[in-house]
């Protein structure tokens, strides 16, 4: 049987295609990096690309604020599945530069101590690695896989699972009550923890995790609560009643977002007016708690909002420069924070300026509307100056225990 030349050429071409596909198929099977997984609670939306066998490029997606241009990308949490012993060289980048207060950010991830990335083989113990910031502001890291899969995150993970274990540990405990105050945008429960008699002299409100990428506040809150359990057991702190909101931005934590809620709300903005219960239930319930406490004669003496940022300071509300009592109070508080709270950054004062409107952050809004002293406590996400180390969950828990001792002494004056 004779084949015409044209048909033979076509046949050879098809055979070649078949053979080539088989070879590439085999090559794909041989890749050392097998998969990048972020399809789990707190996993961050991202794009990934294997550049050659062991070079991995991760591009992070921002989340956006409603009705503004603002967007931010600071959270990552993903799992690399690869052959044990594989050397991974990895870059992490923001797909789009951040926009903050309406202006494009010009610098990020370029702090002197570097940006840490945390590794875990069991999703429980987090090992800090220092990254290097490349010219295009990508973070670069290089490590060897010690197992078949490894989790990489921006900060030691504190997710809904951690929160639920903490709540289970205090459920039914004497001196503690867990109150379901409402539901988040996506219908998750918003829990308040009350500890202490409502009728005592001082009420203090502490909130954590308004911004999903910032788990430091959760670790501080956990250390604070552990110390509070001991204090209640010993019948100490009789003059103090606490309302603790352990995880305000729960939806964003579950979805692995950076800053906003799924309806595009920034929980540390808009405190100069009432909140819409549908668009922003997370703030609406806290604002309602403050109103109820005031109406029932239990006006809080202090509100603290726990955050992470790249600097780590305490941001005080806008005040008049001549407010001597406020200055004295804050000097005492600062002294205690340094002595007992493991605090090593700065107290940042904002003095009233007739030509400038203040930002509608929680501390400014609460002082302005209710006359309640408040501050935002930013925990440094990159470096603990006092301890001379990269932050860890353990150190943040110690800072939480310290914070309780600070407040105990501050209010016993
Ligand atoms: Zn924040």
C-alpha cells in the first residue's frame, strides 16, 4: 500500500504533536512545585506562576473601599505543595499599588528591618523569615521545603478557628459572659465578651481585628483574656468591667482580605457619625453598645482599638494643646505601658488645628461624639523594638497580659 506524500507529512505531523504532548505531560508531572492552595479560611486571593521548576511568583489581589478609590494589599496566606527538599525561590508582589486616603502609595515594604514572612508546616507554629525587598518592591525569599507542604503568611495566623477555641475556653466561666451582639455583613456572629459587674466604677472597651490582615490585636487580646481569667479567679480588678470585641472584621478574616469588609467598609473610619446597620453592622453594634452604656449610666472610661501597622505607635485622639489633665493622664499611661506593657514605640499626640479636619478614626469619633477617651494601639508588624526581635504570637500574648496590668494600675490611681 502506498501513501501519498501529503498524507504521510500530515501523519508525521500528528504523530509529532502526540509525542510532544506526551513529553510535556511527563515534564509537568516532574515539576517539584505541584500546587499553590489558598482555598481555605483566611487563604488570600492571589495569582501564581511557576517561572521554572522552583521559582515561584505570587501576585496578591487588593481589596477595595466602597465609594472611594482606596485599596490595600497587605495580607497573604497560601500553601505550597512541593517535593520535600525543594529549594523555593519566591517573590510576592502587590498586583496594584495601594491607594490610601485617596492618594496612590509611593512606598511600601521598604522598612529598615524588612518585612517578615511566617512559615508553618502544621499551621500552628510560625517560623519568621526575613524577606528582601527587590527594586520593583517585590518581596523575595529563598528557603528549602522541610515537608511536602508549607503555609506562608504575612503574620502568625489567628483565624476564626482560634477565636472559637478561645471562646470555648471562657464559655460558662465565672466572671465572663459571651454576648452575641449582632451579625456581620455575611451573617457571622459578632461576639462581645463582658467581664465584671456592670455597676463598677470603670468600664473599658477593647476591640481587636477591625482590619483583617492584622492578627496582632487578636494575640494581644488572647494574652489579655488569659491574664484576666487569673485576675478574676483571684478576685482582683473588682473596680473594672471590660467589654471585649475579639474579632470585628470577621468576614474579611474568613475570606483572607486585607482591610475592608465585603461591603467595602473600613471599620476604622466613619466614626464621626452613626453607622448604617445593613452596610456596616460591625461598627453599628459597637456604637450601639457605647450608646447603651452611656444611657444606663455606665459610660466607658476608655476605648482601645488594637491594630497592626509597619511602625507601631499609640494614636491618641485630637485634643486641645492646653488640656493639662489629658497630658498628665497620658504621661502616666505611657510610663506604665513602658514599665509593664512591653511597649517600646511612641505615644502620638494630635493637637487641634482650626484649619484641619481630623480623620474619622475610632479614637477621634468617640471622643468627639461621646467625650470618651480612646486610642488606636498599632502593634508593629515587623519589629518589636523593646524585645529586639521579629514579632511572634507569644510576645504579643505577653503584651496583652501586660496591658491588663497597666490598666489595673492606671485605674487604681
Ligand atoms: Zn488597622
